[in-house]
C-alpha cells in the first residue's frame, strides 16, 4: 500500500491537475509512469503465458522493475512490476520487446576482415573462444611491449551491469586507465558537491519548498516524477531554474528562465539576498562553514539588477525566489544530472548552487544524527586496494588533478591526445558511443588509430564499426544480474528469455575473458553465482535464495549508526571556499566567470553567431543515440530538430517543420525547425544522438579546467533556412 499524505487546504485531483498542466506531454501517459492513476491496467494473463520479472535497461538509469509475459519461451508483452519500489515503466520500457527481437541485433562474435578506416567494416563470424583468445592475446601483447596502463577499459552509458565488472578487469590486468561516460555525465556535479562537502538535501515528507535546478524528470527521469507531483499536491512550493519552458516547469510556482551557463551568477545573486536579508542560518554558518566572510563579501557584487543583465532573469523574480527558498524551511534541493555542468564554468557554477544548502542550514552534517546505513553489497571493483599503487600511471594525472583526487576513474575527454601521444594504445569498449563527445570525429579517429580495439554492444553501431573484434551483448531480459537494490528490496534479475543468437551478458563474457587472460583465480574461475554470493555476503543472503524470490527480498533495516560529525573536506566543514581548489591553483570561492564562447565574453563571435546553442536535453522516447531503430519510439519523434522561439524563427523566415541549418564555427547540420515557446528568444535547443544530424560534429571542445567536462550547453550558433 502506498502511503497517502495528508494534504492541508484545497487539493487538486491528480488527474485533473496533470491534464490541466499538460505535464503528461506529447507522448502520452507513458511519460508519467510514476503517477498511480495513470498506470496501465494490468494485463490479463492468457493460457500458457507466464510472468517473469526483470529490470528495464532501455535507459542508462536501468532500475525500473518490469514484468514480461512469456509464452513458449518467447516474450510476448510487458507490464509494470507493481510490487517493485522503482517504476513502473515509461514509453521506452513499453517498447523494450522491439529492442529484444530487433532483426539488426548483433548475435555472434565478429572479427573484422578489412583494414580499419575502410568506408565500411567487413566482418566474419567467429566463436566466443576465438574472440576472447584474440582479445586476451592482443591486450597481453600491448602490456608486454609498452605496459598494462597503455590499455584503456571504457564503459559508455550502461552502468551497473557493466562498470564495476570492467573496472575490476582493468585493475587486475594492471591498468588504472578505466574510464566511463561519467567523464561527461553527472560526475562533475558530484565533484562540485564533494569539494563543498555535501550534496543534495533532497525531497522529504517535511519539505516545504524545493528548488529544481536544471531538471526535467517528466522526460528524463519519469520514475522520479511521482514524488514531485505528490509534493506539489502537498502544497510544496516549487522553484524551477531552466532556460526552457520544459514540461516539469509547469509544476513551478516561480520559473527562473536564465541564459544557459549563467547559473553561478544566479545562485550568487540569490545567496546575496539570503545573506543580506538575514534569511541564512547563522548557527550553521558559524559552526559548519569555511570562508563565509569571503563568500559574503564576494556575492555583494551580484545585485539583483546586475544578475538580471547577466542571466536575463528579472531582478524581482530572483528576490522572490531567494525569499521563497530560504523562508520555507526545510527546503529541498534537486539538481541536474548534467545540465549545470555541461559548461566551461560548470563546476564552479554547481558549487555556487550547492552553497545555498549551507546558507539555509538544510544540508545534513554527516555523522551528526545517527542514521541507518543504506543497503549495499560488497564492491566488486576492489579499487581501494588495487588503484593506489597504479595511480602514477593514470593518463589524466597531469590534466585534471582535482578530478584525479576525487574520482576513481580517469577523465577520458582528452582521449584523442592520449592516443596521439601514445599514452593509450589499445582499448576494450563496452557500450561505447563515440558521438557523445564534442568534435566527435577526433574520438572516432582515436579509437581507429589504436593498435587494437574490441567492443561489446547490442548492435554494430558506428562505434562498433571501429573495432577489431565485436562482441554481442545480452540485454537485461536475457542476462543474469546485476544485483539491484531499491530502498530495502534486493532483487536478482534472471534471464526472462534465452539470449538471441550467441549474445552473452557483459559480466559473463568478462569473467570468461579473465580466464582467457590467465586471471581466472581473481574472477571466481568464471563462476557468476559464486561471485554474487561473495557480493551478497554482508547482507546475509545467497544468490540461490534470491533466485527463489521472483519479487526480491526485503532486508529489514539495522540499528542507526553514528560517526564523528563533520564534512569530508580538509577543514571538516562545508567549504564555501574550497581548500582543495586553492591548493590546485583555482579560485577557492565559487567565482562566476562568463562562458568563453558566449555573447558577453565573445561579442565579435556573437555578431556572426547570435543565438545561444544549447544541446542534448533529453527527449522522452530516446536514450542518447539509442532507439532510433525502434519503430514505435521513432514514430513519436521521427526527425532531428531545433527548438526555436517564434520571434527568432520569424526573423529568419523559417516556417514550422522546414529544414533549417544550425551553424557554429565548427560547421553545420540540417534539422527540422520546431517553432515553440519551450525555447526562450535568443536560445535554441538541438537534440543529440541523431546519426543523420550529429550535433557533436559542431559542438566545440572547450573543457571545464576543473572537471574536464565539455561545454555542450553554452556555445554560440546561427540558424538559417536550409
Ligand atoms: N551535445 C551533447 N552531447 C552529450 C550530452 C549532451 O547533453 N549534449 N550528454 C552527455 C551525457 S550526460 C551522456 S550520459 C552521454 C551519453 O552516453 P553514451 O555512452 O553515448 O550513450 P548511448 O548513446 O546510450 O550509448 C550507449 C551504447 O551502449 C549500448 N548498450 C546499452 N546497454 C548496454 C549493455 O548493457 N551492454 C553493452 N555492452 N552495451 C550496452 C547501447 O546500445 C549504445 O550503443 O552523452 C553525452 N553527450
Ligand atoms: N528519456 C531519457 N531520459 C534520460 C536520458 C535520455 O537520454 N533519455 N539520459 C539520462 C542521462 S545520462 C542524464 S545525464 C539525465 C539528464 O537528466 P536531466 O538533467 O534532468 O535532463 P536534461 O533534459 O538533460 O536537462 C534538464 C533541464 O536542464 C535544462 N538546461 C539546459 N541547460 C541549462 C543551463 O545552462 N542551466 C540550467 N539551469 N538548466 C539548463 C534543460 O532545458 C532541461 O529542461 O537524463 C537521464 N534520463
Ligand atoms: Mo548523462
């Protein structure tokens, strides 16, 4: 039973509210799977049909439970997994069988038979043994000739099923050069909050106001939307900071529609109001922050009027939002997975945003209150033991020393340089898409130039076409694991159907590869169940027990534990002025600097490219480069597009649905014009992952010097009729 909160005052019926607000959006109820009233009706089970349960992997979050109806070994239909704490399934999940049984799935291991760099790769089917032997032999050859660290182990968007396993493989092989798509995603926000000392204050049943900073869960994290709608129904005030009039914005009491990449200035302006109006928590600031006086002095220049000129947000709105945020305690704070840090100044901007949680004292001091540790199983990577001795061989050591200090995987964004100078010479790429990087031709060239590269994916993607060996990966419905934890539920997904062809789960082939590399002893001799048992040991359960529980096991919470109070920073306090950054030669305060390729810092360039170029906001039916071949999802958004405000479209004589060229100093792509108030005047939004209009051929390679993240969301462009 779901808990029904008490709601004081008038209550909007959820369905009425959702309908009125249009939150349900273009692609229908599937976009809002969290809300119970819009859940799909449970399917009637037909004769001979059986329900099997798994986790949906149609997006990289990969954590919503899914029920699959199976008849005679074939999956026929899917429905939400009602008793699972995460879900139900969105429009992508509803289309998962079209992925599972797609005729283009890669079904067998392949070796390439023509030289790399040929217009199209030619492939020959080989056995798994031959594929794994070849990979083991070639990587060992590189290790003997140049050193183990010359081999890159890379995981793209896929997460739990791939990453910890691959990291173990890398470290046991002897290479610290394991890296992931987190080099462009989310990790910089964690870096920023780690530098400050703490992350999100979240949304709790007590929250009275919440700030959503660059978040559009309606489209990007549908499973989170129910909590937000419930908060709205409880009367929680919502402030939304987003350049777009996104679907989630429709829940907001105040929408701060800023120019992309100016988040730091806006946050510092809000901090000034909170401090100068005495709305901050004096006790918390005195006892638990470092650098408050310097911070207070620094923010004085960010008057509401000045911030209006920088961000475009009306001074009065900024003041109202700061007051709403700081006087409705406790406040929640939910920020983007990536949009605040897809800027050259992103890490400092994100620190400025996070500083507001310290000013209002809404961030918990770790160890202060006894708390129940979250449920977790044993870490398979063993990085704490294996990484330190290899640290000096990290490829990113000199380029991104702050990242290196905090992140146990390399910052990969200088891959072209590392390959060019011989720092990396071979790679194993699991679920990699080179088009996620800015100036992506440099990355495809880097992979092509490696002496040896192997990859695993569901498809022979353009990235897989760069490989010497291509391995067919099994999807979540075809593989065992990984162990999933949702609140207090532990769940072990088992294969729902037999894999197509010879596809294998990533953990399975990696464990087999370890044996081919002579490292079987470190990988439980390839025994996955034994591995899972070792991981589950701290929970007091075994894989075989879990497999008998098709809905997972609920582990009761243990006793609350307390520790020594303090933040994990050099001072033990929340660092408004970061000692780590100062030591590394950066500003200790979250200083705001203009995006170098913006209208303020580069007015001449803005003459030629007058529009702000914001790329890669999420579309509900796609996950990055995935699902364009899924007919059901493709129907929802058939073409690549640019969202452009009517004023900007009219000025260029562009009509709805016409072809338009988006041009930057790096080149142009042709997309359909979508004339919409979702975009503000002067800012256009182009979506990523389209093969025929690859936005990352025209994004610039301007990297944040602290995090190494690319500036995907604050560059300049022009749009013209094609
Ligand atoms: N311009 C611009 N560029 C961006 C962004 C942006 O906002 N703007 N966003 C960035 C961000 S935040 C991200 S996360 C990246 C996207 O990160 P990418 O890694 O580019 O994501 P995908 O395109 O989903 O590619 C993942 C590949 O993994 C495969 N795959 C999926 N699951 C599995 C699995 O279990 N096993 C194996 N072996 N393969 C699997 C998929 O088929 C797909 O080919 O893009 C980044 N690039
Ligand atoms: N359907 C779907 N869901 C996904 C993904 C997917 O590919 N498809 N990818 C997953 C991944 S890897 C990620 S990282 C997350 C991303 O999750 P989110 O960050 O929630 O989603 P986005 O749409 O990228 O961005 C959220 C909002 O940030 C706004 N924004 C853009 N630039 C700025 C800026 O400079 N400042 C501010 N304040 N706001 C800005 C955008 O207008 C957008 O509405 O989504 C995950 N979920
Ligand atoms: Mo991401």
